[in-house]
């Protein structure tokens, strides 16, 4: 979502499971970030992550506690506003993976 002008959902699929980091450099809006393992279980959720400036002292890398295969970047508030965040995340993950195959 770097350099995009408006938020949208983005699924990142990593080649191998790992503790892959995500940072907010170049982002223009806050997002929710969900890390999902290869069994499609939610490992970590970060809500309302704010963009950072070009000053390296403001940079933060968000990493999951356990190895993951996927990261979902969602518009800010998607997780909080969902009636059932687990179902929202599962459905987004499944629909995104179907589009990639």
C-alpha cells in the first residue's frame, strides 16, 4: 500500500513462513495489520498503525510473535468495526487466495 492515495485491503503472501516485518514508510494513511500463519490462524493483530515520517528515528517494524505465511493490510478500523474480526480476516484471506490462483 506504499504510496497509494486511499486505503484498500492488500494480502501479502510470503514464500516461506517466517517472522516477516512490515513498516509504514511511504504510507499516507493508518492501517490495521493482521499476521496469519500457514494454517490460516491469526497470530497477531496491530490496529491503527500510523504512517511514519522520513526521519529514521520514527520508523518501527511490526513483526509477528510466531512465523507467518500471510499479512493482511486493511483500512484502519476494519478489525474494530467487524462484528467478528476472526470471520472477517478468514473471509478476506480465503477470497484473496482464490483470486491469486
